[in-house]
C-alpha cells in the first residue's frame, strides 16, 4: 500500500464526482457484453460469458486463460476502440444508473470520484485488503490505462439535491442504453451533462462522506496508481533540477477513479454473506477441534442447518461437506476474549468474521486466514458445500453482517477482516468504462 499522506498529491475539496467521457459498447445486445464484477466471475462463468458474445468485457477484466495477461487486455481494448466496438461519448458526463428487478430498485451516479486517503475521512474503507489482488488490479490498470469497472460507494444523502436529480432524470428522460441481464435485472443509463445540474449535485455531495461498499482492492489500486504517477513526476522534476511549483498540483486522470455513488438513505443496500471453503481441513477434523471451544449442533441437511444459522445469536458458523450440517454456537468466552485483539473496539470483536479470523481459524483450527488456505465463495452456500465435497475440505457458512455494524466499525476508523461484506446490488461491469486517454 502506498503512503497516504503526501503533500504533493491533489487533495479533493470533499466528496467530488467529476464528469468524464464514458467509453461504451456499440453492440446491439448490451447485456451480452457485460459481466459481474471480476471477483465474482468463476472459471466456468468466463466460458459462458464468452459464449454469449466474443466481445464480452470479461476479456478485459480477466484477460487470457491465466487471467493475468495484462498486455492482451491492452491490445484487446485498443482493437475494440479502433474497430468501433467501443466508442467514447463526445461530451463528459456523470451518468445516472438504475437497476430494477424482482425486489430490486437502486439508483445512483457513475463518475470520476476524487481520490482521498483514509486520513481525510472522505472515502471510508471498512475492510482490509490483501496484497495479491491489489498487485493484480494495479498491473491491469497500469497496462490498460483504464478503469474497466466502477467501485461501489454509499453515502447518507437524505434524499438531497443529488438524489432528487437522479430520480427526476430516471422518471422523465429516455435512457442512453437499456439492457436486461440473465438474472432478470434491468440496467438503464442516462448522461448528465448540463453544467448547472453537475454543479448542483456536487454542491450536495461535497460535505458528505462515502463508505466503500464494494471494491476495496480496486480503490487501494487507484491510490497505488496515483502514488506511482506522482512519484514518477517528482523523479522527473528532480532529474531536471527543477523545484516543485507553489500552489496546488494539477490533477491528472490517475487522481480520480471510476465509481458508482448511491444514496443509502433513499436506496438501502442489500448485504449478503461471504462464505469460506477450507480445502485442507476435513470436516471430521474441524468438528473434533471445535468441540473444545464451541457448542456443536448437528442438523440433517443443509436447509435445516441454514435455518438454524439464521436464527442463531452471537458468532455462529455452519460447517458442511455434504450430508449432515453442523452448527457452531456459544464459544467459550474466556478463550475468545484471550484470542481477540485488545486494541479493537467491542463492536469489532463481536463480528462473526472477526471471531472467525482471530479465533476459530488460527486458534481452534491452526489455519491462516489467507488466500492460499481459505477460498472465498460469495452468497451461495450450495456452491461452497459442493467445493468442500470436491476438495475433501470444509465449507464454513456465515450470516451476513448488518449495515449498522459495518457503519459503526468504519466510523471508528477500523476495518473489518477481509471479505466480510458483500453489498448489493453491485454495478454491472461493461455498461460504461473509463480510459485515461479520453479523460
């Protein structure tokens, strides 16, 4: 992670959402070239997405068979721009984005968010990041010189001027694009280009704080890329024997990042669980070790176990590898207290993901909470159990955190353990891209 306090970096005057020249697909069926965010795409999903359309955006966000062919992503992006598969909008805009579907209505604004380090208390992270995903996304952004998918930010807008403008445009204007994806969600996009409307929404946003709901690794990548560019600028200046000019630094495209900003007051998010699969921990071994610190309740199948997990209070986890499911509840408070970091707040220490990462995994099971040992499965307990069966390991199923818990931890300038939250509905990748060349 780059140092966050750098006097030579441009400092945004509060929460800023700048218009940009969006780069959009020109194909007839837009749904077929879009994808979920990169970290929700499994190997089988890549094949399905490419079967749906050869120009699917997954070729950019997860390039090549090994997903790390960054030069291939750059070449593909340039080829699509040259051929007209992708084209930039003529006028810089902030885009109104709407998602609707069964039980879903979310509206927000997509634009260039001014980058602010955590010490500025403008954009608040709530989750730790791992170096591997940051290095991966940094290599992709550096090579393509593009933000290929927006991060997801929430702010408490209280239905203010920005939200009123969003709702007015969605209700009265014809969208630029409209697409319905296979999950039954309809996506619509409008461009806001009027200077007075842009000034009004930014006046409303400027004094507010935003919470990173989804995209911690990409936001950390934005900051790392910004740091790289300003370090290079300083080295060139020093080599030339010149001194920094007085006054503010002129911002470049790397001083902003592509983001969707949603008023959580008007459009409350849906917070889902993220499950774990531990391939090197057989279920019987997991249960034997857990019985020294937890109450273990057996349930006939996954459905019964999930119902019991939903009703459980305090930290609780459902273990399964197919067949009977086993619910862990009521951990030994003395052992938990001894394991949890004393410098953390009581709210942080009570989170199920905190107890998992600090007590259950390392102390009870002797496992590290890292990318090699613990596989992440978003939302889907059946998939987690299937992967545990295939690997001879254990699926660890969790209840989702509450929005109040996340906001309370972030407000105390703490971060929950990695992969603790999955806010939704997430923005669809491929509706609008941002390249430095056109920004």
